[in-house]
């Protein structure tokens, strides 16, 4: 059975692959031919391992393609894959330090780049340093290192919710933080837009007012010009004394002084109006912020909750560290026993024929107590230890989820407290600005009162001079002159007021136009923010939907290709209950009876092969949706012997065809490797014996 390729898929068969140890051991490629050199030398991957798992020292060259690692149990295939996972950046999937060593290392060279992971042990704890292929350990642990303890595989077997595992790479806390930040910014923009819209509605009336003032000012200036001509004419025909001429000059001076004082009074009035308007607007803004402040809970209580969460997080972290140490110790024991069995099982000398035919009945000397036990007993004990280690890893993942949850909760409270403190600072700033405006208003009102006294003084002086001119003995028709001057003074004062009003209206129109530009810019920014908010709020939903759709599509393809005849459909349902903030994923199994009827079954009734295939597909769906192949172009498979050879071959071919993975490595027992090769599903692959 072969995987059919669509026309737009690259021909994977052109990518010849080989995994070749440097010691010159024979490599079987495509049924027996010796492996040639990599067709893609620039992507050759060289792996050097020292003192990791059961490996003391080893070096391999890995080239792109499907690589089959063949060997019996405890032949360091798993140690090789876990060492490779360590070099890629894995944490839970990574190899442990060799029990008899204090230092270990893996060096991974891909093309011209070299990545390292160094282990240093102190007897109880092991410290990992170096620069792995990626710092995102969860990508490797969940989607790259598909081992028996892979979280996705275990979740399917244990029947736990798959949502948290598949969504692990998504930083939901950062998304929520960004949403809060954008929401706050959008609220500020809404105020700017609302203010701009409100002020823009005043523009037609102001423009009409400006046109009216310009027309009135033009009329006043015409009247002033006419009166000035009249005054000049009166002065030209008058035969006045020096005293009268002096009085007229003095009158002109006082009239100019009055005009100046009146102009200053108009300026003060404008400043008072501006200050009062600004103060009123700031008071309204303060009231709005005080309403928001009232919505916050007691900040002291928030701080207390933050402290409590910090204590809880510290406790969980301590528990996490103890559990990680326990897992590390368990893995060390497991690795030691695997290494021990590997050494003991190199030959059957001294064993009877039954032991040679049945390796599980072979007796060995226990390396811890010295007693003689059957190989099967140690193998069973190893399986028990592996089960305990897996349970510990599940518990560790649960604690890590709790830590993440508490940290997110604390971050949310800290963000809320920060928002409250920011609001408090804004209120304090508003109080200060309101007080400054009040002080300035008081000063302007005092100046306005002084200005009014000056106006009254100048007016009295002008009236006195006008009386003197009227009483002058030689003045010719002084009443006409005085009348003209009075009217001229009145018109010039009116012109000053009109000019001030016109300047004020012009400034107001310019301010509104500037606010309107701000409003337009704010609307553009708000539209961008709304788009980003929609994207952020929909990102989780889209990813969840894409994960479900991708997994269901893969399962639909594979159910047919892997020929699970009694399974009609395996599909994942995304569910959200009530007001729950997060979804959950529910796995459904639909079986078909001999008469063609359908019924829904449970995961617990699946065969081991079926469960493991589903677990691998869950990881593959996450690998595709999260574009893991762009970050880590590796896939590592172990503990897949429960899947028969032909199905496994089809699964491997599907994985390779549907992703951009460069290196797909799978560990198999000899009989399983033969079955995979015999299936004839893919033409280009390589095998190496461990």
C-alpha cells in the first residue's frame, strides 16, 4: 500500500536519506543497498553524544529523510533519541546523565550551526546548560519527541483533556495582557473621538460667526475712516489757540491709552474664558475617572491577594523541583538498568537452550543486590519504574499548569493594581492642574478688576479734557469736534473688540480643526486597534478550531489508509460550557458493526495500537498547526512496536509527506523494521542497526 501524492506535493523520493555511524557499520538502504552520501550536504546533521542515557560515547551523521533505528530492547536506540531530544531543547523528553558520570554532553551540528547541551551532576541534581536548537522545550516535549511518555500520547491513553496540551505553545497570558493594554488605549481614543466630534459640530456656527464679525469689522473700519476725515477737516479749518491745540493732542493721547487698556481688557476676558472652560473640562474628566476608581476593589486587598499567590507559587515551585528531582532519579535508575541489561544480553554463553530461545527467562546477576534473577523480572521492574516516572511526569505537568495558572492570576491582579495606581496618578495630576487653573483665574480676575479701574480713569480724563475744549474761548464749533472724537473713540473701541472676537473665533476654529485632525488620526488608530483586538480575541478560537479541524482531517485520512475496519470515525469536538473562559476538547470514537450501523464508543475500548496511533496524530496535528517544523524540523518516534508494520509505514509516510520535517527518526525492533520495509510504502529511507 502506498501513499498517493497530489500534483502540488514535492516528490519526497528525490530526498535520499541516510543515518550512518562513523565506525563504518553497514547501513541497509531500501532493502539492502549500502547508503550513499547525503544529497543535501548543507543540511547534514552530525550528532556527538557523551555520557547520556546508556551511551558512553557515540557519533552519528544524520541526513534528511526517514531514518529507521533498528535494534533489540536496551540497545541505546532510546538513549540516542532522548539525547537528540536534549540537543533540540527538550526537557521532559531529554536523556538523563549516565549514572556513572558527573558530566555529559550532546553536540548537534546542522549545516554550519552547532547546538550544545551540557550536563553537570553533583550526586543529587543535574544541571543543564548550553545552547540547544530551540529554547521552547514544550515544542520538543509535546510535538517533536513522540516517545511513550509524550504528553499527547499519554493524554489519549489516560483519557484526559487534550486542549491544554495542544494549546501549550500559545502564551494566553501575554494575549490577555495585550488585550487589556489595547482596550485601555481604545478607551482613550474614544474620548478623543467623542471630544473631536462634539467640537466639530460647533464649527459651522463659528464659521458663520467669523463671517459676521468680518463684515461688521469692515463696516466699523469704513465709519472710522469717514470720521477721521471729518476730524481732519475740522482741524484744518479751525483757528484755534495753542491751549486748544494742546488739549486736542492730550485728548488724542488719552484716547489711544483708553484703546490700549480696552484691548488688554479684551485679552484678559479671553484668557479668563479659556481658563474657566479648561477647568470645567478637567473637572468633568476628574469625575469620570473617579467613577472608574470607584469600580476598583480595595487595593490593599489586591496586594494581599498578590502576596498570597506569590506564596502559593513558591510552594508549587518547591513541589515541582522535588518532583523533577524524583523523576531525574527514577530516570537515572531506569537508564542504569537498561545499560546493565544491554551489557548482560550481548550473548547467551552459559545459558541453556530455553534461555537462548526465550531471552526473558535468561538469568542475570542483579547489579544492586547481587542475587540471580530472570531477565524478565528486571524488565517487568523497569516497566513499573517507567510507569511511575510517567505518572510523576503527568503530576509534574499538572503542577506546572497550576503554576502557570497562578502566575497568570497574579499577573492579572498586578496589572489591575497598576491600572489603579495609574488612575490615582492621573487623578492627582488633574487635581494639580485644576488648582493651577483656579489660581490663574484668581490672578486674571484681579488683573481684570485693575484693568477696569484704568478704563474708568482714562474715561474720566477724556471727559474732563472734552469739557475743557468745549469751554475754550477761541474754539470754532468745539461741539462738532468733541462729538466726532467721542464717536471715533467709541468706534475704535468697538473695532478693538471686534478684532479680539475675530482672533478668538479664528483661534477656536484652528483649535477645532486641529482637534478634528486628531480625531481623524484617532479613528484610524482605533480601527487598527479594533482589528488587532479582534485578531487577538479570535486567535485562541482560531487556533483551537484549526487544531480540531486539522486533527479530524488527519484522522479521516488515516482511518481509511490504515484500514481500521471497525472504526468508522475518530473526531475531536471543541466544547465550551456555560460561562467557562476556556474550551475543552472531547475525543469521540464511532464504530461500525457488521450490519453497517454506527455507535459511539469510548477510548478505553480501543486497542493499544489504535490508542497509540491517535496519540501520535494528536501530536502531529499540533506539529502542523503550530508550524513546529519551521522551528524544529525533526520528528522522533519511539515505543511504536504495538502498531503493525504496514500501518506504521503508512503513518510514517503520511507524517513525512504532510509536514516540512527534515529528519524523521523512528526506533524499531528488528521484526518491526522488517515489516515496515516490506510494506513498500516509501522508496527512500535508511536504516541503521544498534
